DNA sequence: ATGAAAGCGCTAACAG
DNA sequence: CTGTTAGCGCTTTCAT
C-alpha cells in the first residue's frame, strides 16, 4: 500500500474536478467569483484527495509567509527559570493563531547566534518579528533593521539617539515597542513602603543593561531622590544576585527597614537571607517584588507583595501591533521618525504579606 | 534612497559575478565542483549584494524546510506556570540550531486548535514534529500520523494497542518517544521515605490522563503494594490540587507521616497546607516532590527533596532523534512495528530538607 | 567544470 | 465567471 506518494497538487484537484488550476486556487483561497455548483465540485475534490496547499509555492509568489518570528535574546539561563517568557509566548500565540499566522521561535544563546538570527530574518521567511530581552549593547536591533523586517520590540529598546541603528535615519519605520509601566510600578511600590512608615528604604536593582531595570531604578529615585547611595545595590534579577545584594545591604546599612527588589526572583533571594539572619518580614524589614510571578510570589514565606504586570497581554498586544502594521502594509506601517514609539501597559500593586 | 527594492536574487548575483545561476547555486550550497577563482568571484558578489537565498523557492524544489514543529498540547494554564516546557524548548533549540533547523512553535489551547495543527503539519511546512504533553484521549496523535510527518513524542504516548492511530498498522513508522524514568524515580522516592523509617507513606498523584502520572503511581505501588487505598489521592499536578489532596489526606489519615507528591508544584501546595495546620516538615511529615523544578524546589520552606529529571536533555535528545531519522530519510527512519519505541532517561534523587 | 533549460506548485494578470 | 499564460527564485539534470 504505497500511499507514500507525494501530496496531491492543485493540478490533481483541478483534473479531478474537471476545472482549471486557477479555479481551484480561487476556491481554496476563499472562492470569490466562483459559481456555487463548480465551487462545490472543487471542494469535494479537495476533500477526496486530502489536498493541502503547498506553502512554499504559495509564498514564492505571494511573498507572504503567514509566519512571525519571535526572537528571545537572552544569553543567560535566567529566562528559562522564568515563566515570564512563557506567558508572553502564550499571548503572542493566541493572537497569531487568530490571524492564521505561525510562530517561529528564535532563541539566541550567545553572540554567535546573532548572525544566524540576522540571516534568518533577512532570508524572508517571516512577515515580521517580535523581539524580546534586548540588552543595551545588543547587536540585534541593527541586524534586524538591516534585514528590513517589520518589528515590534518587547520592552523599551535601550539605545540612545546616537547609538540607534543607523539605517533608522534613512526613513525606515521607527522602532515600535510594548512595555510595562516599570517606572510607575516602582513608584507605587516605594510609595506603599513609605505609607507603611518605612524610613530606610532600599532598592536592589535588576541588570542595568536592560531598560526595565533602569526604569524601575528611576521610579525608585523619583520617590527617594535623596536616598543614601548605600541603599541602592546593583544586582541582576536572579535569586543568587538578590542574596548577595541583601547581605551587602545588611552589612552596610543594618538599619534598613524595607527593600524594593527589582523582581520577584530577586525578592526570593532577599527573603532567604532575611530568614537566615533571623529577621522577620515584614515586621523588621518589609519586602516588595516586581512581576507577580506565580507560583513563586504566592509560595514564598511570607507571600510576596509585588507589582504585577500583565505579561500575557503584552505578548498579545505586540502581536496585534505587528499584524496590524502588516495588514496595512504599503502604507506607513509605523509613524515616521527615529524616536521609538510605544505602548506602555499599566502595572498594579498586589498586596500580600511581605509588605 | 529607495533601497527598499526587493532582495537580490540568484540571477542578480550571477550577473554581477559574470557566471550562470547554476554556478552561483553551487557555490552557495557548499561550492563543490567550482574552480576556486570563480567561486571567489561569486562569493564576493554575494557579499556585495547582501544576497540571501529565498527559502520558499528552495523548499519548493528540494522539499526540505529546515524547520521542525514543536507541538505543545496543553489546554490548561498549567504549562505556563511551569518552567518545564521552557527547558525542553531550550534543549530542542540548541540541537536544532546545530542542525541549522528552525523551530516552529505550535501551541494548542483547546480542541479547536487541533485541526489547525493537523492542517499545518499536513501542509508540509516542516521536516518533522516534536510533540509534548499528550493526554490519553488526545486526538493529536491520529492527526499527526495522518499528516505523515516524522515525529518524536515527549513522554511515553498513552494509547494502548487497541486505541493506537489506525494508520500505524499500515506499516508506518512506530511512534518514537523520549521519556524520563518516572516509575524508577517514584520507586527511589518511596524507598528513600522508607529508609527514613516512615510507615504511613501517601502518594498524591498527577493528572492520571498523562502517562507520567500513571508511571509515578505505578512506581509508588511497586514499593507499597499493600498501601492503604486512602493513602493514594488523585490530583492534577497543580499547587491548588496539592492543597486539596493534602487536606483530604489529613482528614482521612491523620497518622500519615510521609507524602510523595507527583511533582514539585503539588508538593508546594502540600507544604502550604502542612504549615497552615502547624505540622512540621520533615519531623511530623516528610515531603518529597518530583521534577526538581527550580527555583521553586529550592525556595520552598523547607527546601524540597525531590526527584530530578533532566528536562533540557530530554528536549535535546528528542531533536537529535528526529533529525537523525530525518538525515537517513528514505531508509527506515524508525524501527517497524506498531509498538512505541523510546529512550528513557534516568532520574536522580535530590536531597534537601523536606525528607 | 560550467551553462542551458526544465520545472517545483502556486497565484495573478489577462483573455475570452 | 472561467481558463490560459506567465512567472515567483531556486535546484538539477543534461549537455557542452
């Protein structure tokens, strides 16, 4: 039973239905001006043969791919211990599915991978790209601009005017991004601690080569412009980094009575050190995180007060913006100019027991 | 500066290098029988024009796609609170990258999506598929077999002989899978508890429509063939499910002195209930999980003793098996017969404080 | 070793 | 409305 013959082609369907290839094509693609009896014959032939269009052939002529690349540029293991990107993916996937687009995942582990990604994007496999976790010195934006693929960034891109990809100036679309209100969320967190009567409020930052960390730090400074410099400790978004920073903090400022950690993972490290030193949370030291990453935030002891961002919605929105721009292609897909233009999603404070 | 012209084609490169398209093609694809001076001219032309092959055109003739679909069939939110699949993806991605293949992610949220996935797989977009999180009644295996795409399953497929996809009998390749030694890991966990002198050892199962849950239960039974039935409580791999099960357990068997939870998420729910009831871990009740999901397992109070499986390695291995089969396509890619054939990865007990 | 030519399967004018 | 006719950009015999 050598059923293993190659897939039926348009030609085969046309023959079976006794029509031309063009007619079959019309029916398969929505069947506009095709009279009903004919269309029906074609549909039956399609079913009987189990015909499925060959996407490569179709793309070759339409230049569309119904596929979007998702680029996650995280050299570190961190992302993978992090439900963050899973949630983004979920939001993206839902939206793409609604638009009949496929999700091509491009994970970059190191610098070597960047060239590969650039090549792929330039290869015209996809209709657009969604790019995450950019670091300040990341070569990716340049490669992407060069590839000439419509792109939406996740998180505010970090380049300053001078260091922006040069092609941008040449009239290319301005970078478009979706971000959370990191700064506002940080402000809310600090205000909450202040409202609790805390005086010595510290901040343990995230990796400052990412704008999310910078923005959260800025938010902290908005509320504590005159903070003792020793109350700001640089860290890296990881539990281990949080532990390290908290130890340093305790050594330098034993009177600290509140900590705003750059994310929940960091906060979990902070809590561990506090428990180890016999300090009570929140009585002795209040702790607040960022992300509302579940189940971690609920499972810590005590459960973590934190700033929630709607990660899945970010993903969904990114996809929607990309596809929206794609749909009206030919027109100006994005506002002109070189200044990043973006949508900023609100954050909300979630009160649990730690602050 | 209308640099926005369409990408250069082979033709353009050929013209620039003063050779034929065929020659350029040869150079681009490894440049076998092309004399060096010529090849060099071509390479320069490629660089100058920034030529990148159009994959659609290439696939159209080669019928290869250098792309693999990863299907994650998890209708529930659970996966996304779960670093599990992120780790799998990482392993897969690494391996695919090494083979110059792209990863196309297919997330199915509900039954409606299955048809879409089936269509995609049948559409010949990819060279193979990696499929996860199958449930016992999942229609996906059938669709996949019908699509005729080489496939490797993550986790032992759950169908029994009778309910196997019928096409399998027709001489198609047998299902191939990669799994962890769930049964062996469960046995090790229970033996550890026994070694601790525990007598009333309970098991809170995972969702029993997944083979991983069934296998862990079987492992438990191997060691406790005469267990009091009330010591086995069915659950669903979630923290909330773990809480529910633990409450039930405590109500029915107040003398329980050890719990083997089907995974770490479940164990975290168990710990929460225990803390709430004022029971000490491990003094009053020892708890052991499964997965070694970080950072959760380290962050619980007390840190969780658990059975580790190397999730990333599973992913890597799946990809390797698929691509290996692909490479020797034309031959028998998989052993004949309808019996699932698979590779089972070892698990190891990680001792922390909870047992 | 290189070039010429024939498609891969499909869509998109253009005729009729 | 439906069929005919060109290609899309590439690989691949087959000549040379």
